[in-house]
C-alpha cells in the first residue's frame, strides 16, 4: 500500500482513475481497520451492552465493513481489467465503487446506532444486490466471486438489522 500512495502525487491523483481507486481502497481499509480494531465499535455500543438487538447491529456493521473492503478491492481489479482493454468490467467498476461507498456509510451509521441506520441499511442492501448480481456475471473470476459473496452476506446482515431495528424502534414507541 505504501508504494501505491507514493506513486499518487496530489497534483495528478484526481486525474488518474487508477490512483483514485488506490486511494479509495486505502481509505476504505483504514475505515474498516478502525471499526474492527475498536472491538466495541462505539461508546454507544458499550452503553447498550446486553441489549438483545446489539448482535444484529454489530454483525451488520462488520459485514458492511467487510463488503466495503471487498468492493473497493474489486473496483480496483475492474479498473485494472478495463485498463487492459476488458471493457466488460466497466459496469462492475461502477457498481463496486458505489457499493463500497454505501457499505462504508452503513458501517459508520450502524456502528454508532445512528437514527438513520434502518434507512441507510435498506439502501445498502439494495445496492449490494445490484453489485452482487453484476459481479456474479463473472463466475470464473475469483475476485468477482468474492465480491458477490460479500455483497450477499452484507445485504442479508443489513436486512436482519433493519428487521430488528424496526422492532426495537416500535418497542421504544410503546407499539
């Protein structure tokens, strides 16, 4: 990674698609590392310890962070393939980049138990469905199949969290 960062000069970084993808992968890895390394995720998570819905929030945040890493890596792979003339990877370059962004946002919002966690994860699950389906079109490409698998797992965790967050929300309202 350090070599990739050195090759990206600030003056040319934004104009180079490859460099932009490398920077996104690096930033994504840093986000995921910070989420996973914290163990407890946030002070709010510690305050809610013992609550029965925490496991769904934690699993969702972790799956989103994993999926973000896989999507960012796959976006770089797709950019490399497009650079080699494999134009069929142009679509998945976009879906993986978008999915990585949605997963990063969802991981952050869910890890802090934000008030928009449910709607964020509903959107994340839908984007994961689109990205996973696009990556599944390349069954012989290990990078693409790993990304599709991560997207399926993330979408499932997001939907589980939404289901339980909705239940938790209604409990608070007395419904």
